[in-house]
C-alpha cells in the first residue's frame, strides 16, 4: 500500500520534508493554460470539514513542465504523480502526451472538480482520449456525487484506465453571521472528516465492480481510517485536508496504522484488503 497526498493539499516545494514522508507525491492539477482561479474568499472552515473554491489555480502546462516538474523530481526523489485537468478531452490528452515516464510515475485525471465547468465529454471519453495519448498509468479521479459509481467504474476500466482515485470533494456551502455565503462563489468542494463515510461507500461499490487499483481518499485522518479504506477495497490511501492542520500527519498515521493493525489482529495492512466485503449480505430484490 502506498501513502500519498490528495492533489492540492500539499505544496511539496514549500514543505519537502512533509512530502518525503509519503510514498509518492501527487501534484496540484495542471491545465493547458495558466489559471488565476476564483476570487477570494475561496477557502472556509466548517464545523466538520473545509470548503474550497480555488478554481484550479495553476501556472499552466508550459511552466509546469519547464520549471515545476523538474524541481519536484530533483527535490523529492520520490515517484511523482501529475494531476491533469482541462475543459475538453483534447485538453486532457494533450497534457498527457507531454508527460514522460522519466519524470512521471502516473497521471491522475481530475474528472470531477466541483469549482469549474466540466468538459462536455463523459469521463470514459476523456480516458479513451488520454489512453491513446500516453502509455503512462492513468488514474481517474471521480466524484461521489455520481448516481451509480459501479457503472462509472466499469466504463472507466473499459476505456483503458489503470486505476481509480476515490473520492473527489462534494459540493457544499456555508453561510456567515449575516446569512450570506462565505465563499465568493457561494459553493465549493467540501472535504474533511465527514466525507469519510461517503468515500468508503464509493470505494466499496467500485471494488465490487472492478479489480482496478483504487487510491482511497476523503476524510482520512488516522491509521484506523487507512485500515478501513483498505478493508473496503482501497489499494492505496491519500491524505487530504488533515495535511493543512497537521504537517506530521504522514508519520503519525503510519504509527497509528501499526496500532490499528495490532488491535484488529492483523500483521500487514494487505491482510485487511476487502475484509469489509466478507460479511455483507446481498439482497435479492426480485425474490
């Protein structure tokens, strides 16, 4: 099992010591052209999580490839996964074609950002275009708001994806004391501890639909959380919002995972894989 960061939750060049405690680093989403992102306020805390409406702010593909990616590779000495975004299948495919295996271990396709307009094509169409553009491993990052996660997972696999990243944030809103939206965009992506049950359900459903590797994320704060994600079918696990509050989270979570394994009577984290599926009754709604 790899321990990663969720895209956008860690600046590895500003905090390389934190990033090096991971098994691989996932970049912030890169789009073809530079983006300023949304106007502030674009981050807000809530009682049980965080809202963000950053809007995919990034320096664009050209600067990322010429400056940022080489710096990441040289500084981290870790596998680097590049998160790719866009507004059409062509955008995604063009970025994938520009990435090379000497520097990039995998590509995560951000197919579900709640803070920008989505591409007109379906997730499967985008994966198909990217598969034709690169031999690198492709992980499709999906929203839990999808009505049938199993159906989407099967379509993604048929299109040529090598794995899934589950889950992206969900759309949420918060109001200030004057009953006005805190975020300038009114709504944004909701993350944090309360997203965990949603993420577990999505991973559970997709694991029943596919054998693809799954990077589980969404509300992971502890070693016990990691174990539960693996038990539902995650192959790897990513830390997200917790990194904003606790830079020592990777080291702490690893220590807690050892304790969680002992309490569960397991020797290795792999021994927990899909354990949650073994005791689930399958209802026959046609009987």
